[in-house]
């Protein structure tokens, strides 16, 4: 089973960017934790990060053609306005879990709305790096449930 982890805009700056909100963990450390949990769960986690919206859409398309079993996405600010990424995600026929390290509903009003909410299986937010791990567990469970 292969799970695609999509990291969005500015996530390459985790560890440096707003530590009060996101902590000091780096993207490489997040990916290491996902790899370790993936190994424990018996799945392969493929991670991708970009600051380019078009590249994100292309990677989603590639995930579709590669036959990924589930997709995790922390799109960052794109969550709130990228209809292009939303439409790319809507192509997928596998479980999609949206996640955020911070609680987007307890932040600035513009962050309360996700344009992905209607098309993803669920959202996990507010648990820091654990949001990633919870999302991976949820995606694996949903993908396994769909393979009867």
C-alpha cells in the first residue's frame, strides 16, 4: 500500500517559520516520523513538498495515475482559496485526509474555511506533528476498509 503525503506552500520552512504556531520540528523530521509510522503500519509513504500551485496539481495527477492508495494533504494557505488544487483532489478515487498542525478554526477568520472540506474524507487539525500521524492512521484505515 502506498500513501502520498502532500506538503504545501511554505512547509519547507517548518522549524524556522512561526515556532509559536508550528513548533520547531522540520519538514524532514515530520517525514521521518511518517516513514517510521508507515513502516509500523506496513505501508510506504511518499512525500512531496512544493511552493508552486501548479506543481502540486501535477503531483496529485501523478498520484492518480500511479495508483496511490490514499492521499494526505496539508496544503497550508492554499487550503483556503485554491480551487485548482481542490479540483485536482476531486479527481482522486481514494481516501483523502486534510490535515493541519495548528487548529485552523481557532486562528484568523480566513483560515476557518477549507475549499477542500466538501471533497475530503475528513480533516485533522490542531495536534502539531501528531496531526500528520493521526491522518496517516485514518488514511490507512480508510484505504484498507475500501479494499474488501
